[in-house]
């Protein structure tokens, strides 16, 4: 009977090389990647296609948002709960492994490569707390780590695994050339939780709205965000891409503003607001438009099922700076 394993697959070079090492032993490999509003599967899909590996994509949003409320091991430099996130992914991978009758799960993690999530202790904690510790293999550093169950059972030859450690990528780049892997992303991850600006916006949101839905988080990705009042946020598109993205996220109870006959941003007040706040949002709309800044301009407002036009002067820069979520 053939041996099958799931690769917890990020799409980075290390995860591609881990797949190759396991495939070299005649083991059937299927990739597994997860999506949330904070990271998507594009990099994993491109990498899986390059090495001709089937890839399963699973949405982890519900469980991930629940974990984000109180990560057991806290956050990293920004809003990245790396240890708890990796634990959750391995737990889900283990469940899928069991359901599909696979033999083990492996990752592309390298001992000592990342200061928080890839120390010897962190790797042990993540595997143990996933509930599938014995079934977790890290092929690139396996010979520096305790023997896993698939190694003990002879399903994987430990001597054909590696002992890579540290932040240098020289060994991995040499392996990539040997395997004919020509394209791979830089080591920097694609997780928005490591981005300083996104993290500040998320922290602001969670402080005021402990149970955000997916739309609330998607909105954090676009435009300038202003907190005019404690419970009210105004989002101002920066460019056409932002405007189109915000347009696609509009709900029926939102207030939406845009310039009349002059190029400018789409302005969104999620959930709507008072007429006073709409006036301030209109002034922000004028400020970030192509309208002359020394006079009044017309802004179209759609709110509470009505459409109307108001004429306002732009907000003063000092006020906008005071309101913006940095």
C-alpha cells in the first residue's frame, strides 16, 4: 500500500523543497493551504502548479477569527499570532489527514529560520498543541529534531531527510537549482497581520468591534481610514483600485459619497451615520478630490434609501490628520 502525506503548503521555496524531498521517497503528496481575510492561496497555487502537485484549499476564517480574540501565545511584533496560527493550521491538517486516510503531515519549516515561530521550543509547542504531534514531519530540519512516527514506522527514511537550520538560504537555493525550481517568492510572507498599517487598523477595529465579520476586515485593506467619532469610521478611497474595491463591499445600510462632476474618491461610512458625520465625510471627500481647495464643491450622498447633494468646503488638513487611523 502506498504512503500518502499532506504538505502544509505556503508556496515558498522551503515548502516546495520539502515536497520534493518527500516525493523523492516515492510518497504520494497532496498540498494543503488555508485562506482567511489575512492571507490567500495565490502564492501556493502558483508554486503547486510549478512543481505539478495537487493542491487542496480550505477556508479557515471562522476558526481563525475565533483564535484571534485571545491567542494563547500572544502576538508577534504586530497582530500576527504566529504560534497559535500554525497550531490551528496543523490541527486542521491533521483532521484532514485522518479523514482522507493519509499517513502524516509535513511542513517546510526550518529550525531557527524565524525568531518566534521556528525555534526548537516553538516547533515542539505547535506540533504538540495541534493534537497530531507524532504525525508532524519537518523534512528540511528533521535530523535535528526528534524522530516522528512515520520515521519510526519506516514510512519515511530519516537518513534521506536534511539538517538545515538558521536564516541562510544558500542550501535551499542550491537545492532549487538541482530540482529545476526557477521561480519562488522572497522569504517575506504574504500575511497582512505582519503589516504595520493593517495591524493598526485591525487593532482599532477589534477594540470597538470584538466580533467583526469578514466584510469588516476586508474594508481594512482599502483607502484611508478616519475615526471621526468613537463608533463611526469613514473610509476614503485613495485611487481607482480602492474605489472599485470599496464599491464591491457596499451594503444597503452604508452611507456612500462621491464627487459631482469632479474626479475624486468614493467615501464609505459602514452602517451609515448621522447627518453631522455625513457632512464631515463630504468635506473629506472634497479634500481628497481634484476640486479647488479654496471653495465649495458638490458631493452626492446615498444614505438611508435616499440620494441627495450637499455643497461643502474641504476639511482642514489638521483635522484630517487628527482623525486618521495611522
